[in-house]
């Protein structure tokens, strides 16, 4: 019997366990929906910061003006379909937010780190879960940085959004441990080097007064792989794949036609 392989992107673990039914629609059945303006804002910010960090990593000083221009260009001329009606910001407003945050990132945050890789493509890692089920971990560090600290390597992920930074100025880390853990596993598989430093979140708040904060994440690899005493998320996911059952979650905060490509055909929501 030929093994069945399921690809799981690092960024999709949260959705899988939030509403597996929605995840199945997107990642197995191929259902898609246009990007939202807020998602486009995030991509513009990430693109601009990556331009700056890549130049620094290659030995240059980094050009904040170019980074801001690249971020704004990504918003003004998107390379994907965008549902503008679903947004609460104009392109001009989004451009101002992106420019403010990218400029601050270049001068205040990026100099704090030494980067070993930006937007690194990782090698897929196939994990045999038994009973003819393989989970193939995939991902690109498109919003992450591989940083070189005093005691070794660590992963930092850029997260933007309305509530990416809390009232105390710290990046919100809740819900990101699985993604960081997957990136750590894939990075070790790709580079052959061990991740020894805690994971990091660089949060960028895009509503109200723009803010940037930092946060730390530990235990990501253990969350994914489990321990001798309890299974990890990969084992739980394998049970879904083995059974073919992807349970819905009508109480998910993302249970909405705004966020779910399967909404129109799903019978489980109110």
C-alpha cells in the first residue's frame, strides 16, 4: 500500500486545530478566497522589512528609504486579487501605516539582530506517522529571520496586525508556538545546524497608534514533536489524516465568510 502524504505549511498549524474543516477546504480541497486589505498591509510591511534585512545580511548598511518604498509599492500595486470591499482602510491609509512601521523597524529593531538568513526556503521534511500516513512539513521563512545570537541560532518571526502588540508594548506570542516550532524543525533539517536560542516574535501593531514590540517563545519543537510522555501536535494531526475526519468548529472566531473559503458550502455554522 502506497503511503499517503499530507503537506502542512508551518503557518497553517493554528488553522488546522482552530477549525480543521476550514483547513481541509483550503489545503486539501483547494478552496481559495481573495486576500483582504489588512492581509495585503501585512505583506507590504513584511516585504519592506525583508528588503532592509537582506541588504544588512549581505554586508550593506540597509536603506530605510528603499525599504519603505518597496513596502508601499507592494500595497499600491498588489500582485494578487484583493477584496477591497472587505477592508476598513484605504490604500493611502495603509501606505502611511506601512511606511511608519517599516521606517521604525529599520532604525529601532533590525540593528538589534545579526541575521544568518532572510526568506530562506526550507527543505520539506517527511515524518512517518504510521499506518501509511506521512506528514510533510513545508515552509519558507518568508516572514521569519534566522538570527545568530551569542549562544547560537534562533528564529524570529515578524507578525503584524491590529493586536500584534499589547498595552505594555510587548509582542503578543499566544498562538504562534506551533509555527515557530515547525520553522525550527525545518531549519535544522535544511541547514544541519541546531536551533539553540528561544524563538522570537517581532510584533507590529497596525491599528490605532502604530507600535512595535518584541516577544519570546520557547518549547516550539517539543510542542510539535511531543515527548516520551505525551504526543505532539504532529501526532494529533496524523490521527485526523488517518481517519479522514476534519472536525468543524462553529465557535471559532474565524468562523465567518470573511475568513473561511468553505463558508458558503459549510453546514455547521449558524
